[in-house]
């Protein structure tokens, strides 16, 4: 681990080639690169075939190659759904916690029917060939579109999702069954019976095959209806381990090669400051990065000798824009460039074709009807957001919050500060400029340190413009009098402004020294709804609601801790065959892949 940290530190002081990339210039750097374990990703998805109006749920397992331990290296993983044209339908950024995370995607009604590819990787894995990324085939059917030509073309790939040549028998089998993965592991799943009535409780029992009564591990479980519509094969954890053990060859590197850095401490942001006049230095400039929003992020870093800067965000934020600006009275003399991650080339992906004929019409129609009814009552079965937002400096500190509707409204911030906001003042520093100041707790100590001023989570440096800002658009102002330290910058207190609309900062972003770019925010952590009927009076409204769930259960964080050996769920009003699909790892990194069927009458 010490060698790993040395490599990362060496990478950060090496001139950046692109976002998250560095050039290897010494043998020490090459040796450091080789010492870092490689990673592989397995994804457990709830299905490989979806209709519009359904959810694609997935659980990501990031593991070390050549073994099976969950990786503690990368803190960010990327999941993409790619169409046959190589374009991403979605690109999710998910926060890994001890090597695992999960997300979901609602299949919209404007998506085209056809074959897609689910791809998952980390930044560190981009040093490998893309065939080493996780890849699996996904079929989507949009029954609302007239032209279904893409579903009529059968284009079988030459390689399977593990990057190995396909056998002809596998090609035929995969388009029909969709479930050819290996099953097994040290754990077994049993049921007392396999036939159930509608809205009846189903109990699953877990048992260690070795009778050691140790079932702890990290699992994900899905219970979903099988309707006989052909679907691409789903590969399991045992298949992944077979490939993982045989794919631990590190890509060769030499001096001068560029490599991607692992996102070891969270999401990596990089950029560059350019002097508009050639004689101005770009070294040791202070740069602030803000991600505005309800759960905002703020940090200050310094540039290196070439004007490059890097910072990490280890946590969830809600904004979808990054604002970067130079902290300088002469900031207009610089231009800010926020690095962009080099897009992947998906042109070499092979897509699994599938044929849907008229015999499937009734099955697709019934499935679509179930989806429409279930979506109509989604508000009664909501999922819960569990993400913990970043709390950088305002928690556990003494602060004064002013809700401006509780006071007489004034037109400008200048008037509001004078009449309402205690311990905040403004003074003239020269003929053309004024400065806002916040008193510390020691009134005898005079300081010219500027305060941190954030509006809707974005740094405001133009005090003159802020003093004339329309205070009638502001909802609240919060004052902190503590001295705050962010990287190389020290602030005397903070003035946190929240506007009613949440975008008041945008009118301050007017010069080249401020860059505002769209970014992809991390997927929120969710707890998915689990239907319960026990203990409910049959006349209760929950009993009277229709229950057309095709997905009876999805639990991405299923740990079997504290001696747990049983899991309960309830059937819906839908009859037919349902598949129980469990994937995961035991506490000692042994793979588990189990499939069982139940029948609802």
C-alpha cells in the first residue's frame, strides 16, 4: 500500500496529459505502476431484457484481478448503456464503498427497440484493453414504436461477454434461454415449497454447504417474472471468477507512456490555468472549484509550475455544474480550462441480436399492461434516497441563520447587511471597490482576511456586484464567524446565501477566469421498496391497490450478517414463473451464483 500511495503522489506532481492521466518519466514511476493491483468489475443486473417503463437495476462488484477480494483501490466506477451506433444511452458515475455500489435506470418511452451493451469500468481499468471491461448484452423492446426492424435482424457476436470465442451451440442457446451462467458456490438457497398464491409470503432459507454456519458476505438478490420472451444470456459471479483468475497480465508500459490514475481518494477533477499574457506566472495560483446545488461542494487548490491543478471529491453532491475560478484580484488575466475525460471508443463492441416474432405479441402486450398499471401507482411504493451529502464546514459550528421573509425586505444586499445581518459589514478599500468583512469572535483583533462568500454553493468574489444584488430574490443568509481553511486559502468567516430559485450565482460568471462546465453527478444511494402485507388489515388502502409487480424483490445490499438465515418477500397479483437470482461473495471472497424458480397461481 505504501508503494501504491507513492505512485499516486508521483502521478500528481507529474504534468497532466488529460483528465486523470499522467506521463511515466522514470523507472520508479513504472515500478510504482506495476505494483498497483489491477481491477475487474462484475455487474449483477436484474434482467437482460426490458420493456420501456421498466427499471434496469444493477449492483457493481469491483474486485482485484488474480484473486477475488473486493478492491479498496478505486472509489468511483462508471456504468454505461451503449447502443449499436456506439453512443451512450446513459453514463452513470457511482461511488464505490469497499468495492461495491449500485444504481438504476428507468427505460424511457423514446428509446428504440434493439440490442444494447452494458459496460462497466473504473478509471484505473482504462489502462487495460477495453475487452477487459465488464460487458453484457441487453435487449430493449419499445412496444409503442411502429418500426421494429432492429429486432428482426439477428446479428450474433463473434465473442461472448467474457471476451472468449463463442461456440455455435452457445450462440443458439443464448438467444433463447438467457440463463446459461454457471451456478453454485459454498452457499445454498432453499424453499419449503415452490408454489404460492397471489400476495402470499415467500420465505427463502440460506445454508452453508460446509455446515460451518458462516453465511456472512456481500450479495445482491433479484426476484423477477420469467415470461418466455427470448433474452440475452446473463453471466454470473462464477463466470467472472473464471475469467478474473486467468486475466492478471499487466499491460506493458515504458518511459513516455501515459496512464490513467486510480481514483483512490474519490472522484478526480483536473484542469489548467492559462495566462492570457505570456509573462504572467501560472505557478502557485489558488483555484476554487465549486459544484453548486442543495448539497454543494467547495474546495481550493494550488497550481503546479505549468498551471495544472487536481482535486478529489469523496462523497455525494447534487449539482450538475462545476464552476472553477482563479482567486486573484487580477483574475481576468487568466483563462480556466477544466479537463475532460477522454471518451471511450465503443466502435469495436459486438452486439447480440435477437428475433421477436408475432408469437410473442401477447406476452409483450401483457407485460406492457402490467408495467403501465404498476407505474400508475408508483407513488405508493416509492424508493428512499440514502445518500449522505457532503458536510464541509457548516455543521457543528456556531452560526446565525437569517430567513429574510421574517424581516422587512430591502432592495439590495448592501441595505440588508446594514439593517439586518449582524457581525457583517462592508467598507471601501479604494476609489472603485468595496469589501465585505465578517467579525471574528475576538473583537479586539482586526484582520483584512476576506470571508468566504457562497451563493447557492458557488464562490462569489465580486463584492461590488454582490452589494447591489437584488436581496428580494434571496431566501436565507447564514453567517459563520469561525476562521475557515480550505487547502492553501484562509477565510475569516463565511456568508452563505441561498436564493429562492437556486441559480443566483450565474449572473456573476462573466469572464474567462471563471469556467462553468456540465458534469455527471454520482448516482444516489437508494433503499428500494419492498412490499409488505403481514399485519395489514385487508380493508386498508394498501390492500385495495392493484399489485402488478413483475419485479417482486431487488435488494442490492444483502449481507446475511448477525446469523441471518431467512429472507421474506411477497408475491403480487401476477401469476406465472418467477426466478430468484442471487449473486455475490462470501466473507472470505468465495463466489456465489444461485438461481431458483417459484410459481404463483
